[in-house]
């Protein structure tokens, strides 16, 4: 989900009179929320978009979020149109497009940890801020569920309350260990679901607490080597899967297929991070960043647009691959244009703004023209 833009007022003082306080993280902290963008540029960090709080925005996360949003619409458009979990054919044919959910889950864990780190420097009870954020997300998800029962926001909120929020009291090694245990367990026993979401949430938070996200815009070698490792694992998983099919051993095919999908997600994420370190960065940022910065607004409005196209315009989205492709393309193009124009004038998307209001329990500025 979208990163939290923080209020502009100075950090609140704790009981002892010190400006804010930090949680007892046992590793390098995320970038300081009060660090000016010029300091980031002086340190050799790639250009980022400044948040209202002065903290540099990590553009790579926006690009990944926008890419995942496109994947999710392609994967879900026929489900949205039919209001069920069964469709004639997936829009991407034989290639399984269920890649957006793992990316979103990882990014949600990252955003949660970044917000916790920032809230700890601003309010005396940072976890209350996070609890309000998850509660607001649950309300949004339950409302969205009335339109489409397959929505995921309510699941994110519940898993966040049960797993992610309690994990903030754990040291980073314990958080990473839980992620390393939950993700394989999810693949073996369920092929995904809430267990996988919980594991990816924890993995994203652990990446922040180990300082990986702080370096995400600086490194090329790391994502490249990791991407090659994921690619080798993917090739092995597909080879094993083909061997199982050849001998008729279908018992472990679901878990093998889920593992292959997750490794493919790793390849895509690492590939995008590498490309963002090349001259293609401006193109990727132009295409995906506007959608990524307004991902929650786009995710919700996509459901309304698909339902309108299916039930008002009568497009056969649930029965025709062609209709599904064209409708998804039209929706994404319209959302990209709206997002790009909206962000020229406003700090964040309309639903993101309301979510931020609920998170901090006070009305934040919306227009870029405002300074207070």
C-alpha cells in the first residue's frame, strides 16, 4: 500500500524533553524522516521525490507498487466482472499472472516498518498510529468487499493486526526468522493465502530493520546477483515440476507451482531494481510511479470501473480474453492519466489522503499550494 506522507510539524517531544524517540531497533535505521533531500543527493543517492516532511521518497518502491498494481488488475479483472472465484480463462492465458499480490505484500511490510520508524520520532505512542492505520484499512476493505468479495485489503488489515503489529516488539533477527519459517510453510501447506501474506509482511519489515531498503536506490550488484539466484531457482523448480508431471506425481505440484511463482516475483523485482539503475529509469518512473503513488485509489476505483464496464456497458469481460485485455488497458491508461494530473496539484491521492487523516487522527494538507 502507499507510503505514508508525514505531517510537517516538528517532532513531538517525549516525556524527558528529547525530540521524539526511537524504537529499540537492533540495526541501521531507515533514513531519517527529517533528512533534507539535498543531503540525500549529496551522498550520491539517486534522485528521489521529496515528501512533505522533507524525507526523500524512495522512487523504486513507487515503481514496484505501480507494476504490481498492473499485475493485480490483469489477474483479477475477470473475477471482478463475474463476482466469483471462477472464470473461463485468465487474461494472461497459460502464464499465471498472480504476481502482484506477493509484491504488494512485501511492499506493505516495508511501508509499515518505515512508518513505524517515522512515527517513533514524532509521537509518544507510535503503535497507536499504526493500529489506527490498520483499523482504517479494515474499514476500507470491508466496504470494498461489498463490491467485490475477492478483495484483499481486509485480509491485509487483519494479518497486520495479528502478526505485523505484534512483531514490532521483536528483535530483527526474530522477525527475519519468522518470515523464513512462514513463507515455506505457506507454500507447502496452502500454496499462499494469509500465511504467505504474513511471511511477506515480516520479510518486508525485516528488510527495513536490516537497512536493506535504505540502500535499495544505491546498489546494482546486489539486485543483479539476487535476481540471477532467483532465476536459477525458478529454472530448477520448473524442471522439477515438469519431471513430476512426466511421472504422474501430482501430490506436490501445487506447492512447486507456488514456489515457482514466488521465485518469478523475485526475478521481476530484482530485474526492475536493476533497470532503475540504467538509462531506462526515467521511462519506468514515468510509466509506473504515478500509479504507485496512488495505488490505493487506483485499486479501489478499478473495481468500480470494471463493474461499470461489465454491467452498464455490457462488455463480456468474464467470457472474453480480448474484452478483458482491452478493458484492463483502458482502465490503466485512464488511471495513469488521472494520477499524473492529480499529483501535479496534490500531495497524494484522495483515498491515500483520507487514510493518512485516519492514521494521524488530524487533517493533513492536501494541496501542494498549502504550507501549513
